[in-house]
């Protein structure tokens, strides 16, 4: 990345950072990846109600702007993630910025993201 930052103009603005989060429609988000640090009350916690309706939300952001949140009806799996990439994200990226191929794409390594078919789609398009 350091080499690319010297070689490619505005490199940091060309990285699409993406992730998803499960939001409960009652106003709570999935807290398994959210941490609270507090000097005043180091044992801070809150009670999470029983699950209500929920929506898995995915978003990508870069220095060029935000790709509108996209939604999954259920948890993300290899096929649903592939459909999001092909049918929504890449089309949105192309319509907003002209060409997805000018960007780098960053995602974590969960199985749906790292599936061979999904990596092939991304490798074909992104730098």
C-alpha cells in the first residue's frame, strides 16, 4: 500500500471500504463488534432485548463518497453477496464514478466475502 500511495495519485481516495452490520428494527444494532471504553464506568453494559425484526445492511465508503446502504433480507451468504456485488454495488459504483476499475476494494475475510467465485468477480474488476 505504501508503494501504491507514492505511485498512484489520490490512492487513499480510491479505496472502497465495505462491511455489513445487522440492525434490529427496534433501534439496536448487533453489538458483537461494538466496544465501549469508559473510565468512569469500566463495567458499562446494557440489556439487549429479545430479537425483533432485523435487517442486514451493507455499505461501502471511500474518499469519493458513500455507496448507498444496500440491504439483505437474511444473513449474508456466498450467493447473496455475489448478487449484491453483481446486481447492485458494481452498477451503483459505475453510475456514480464512471468505472469501478479505477478503485481498490477492501473487505474482511468472512466466508461469503472470500468465496472463490466472489473473489473472481472482484479480481476481474478492481485494481
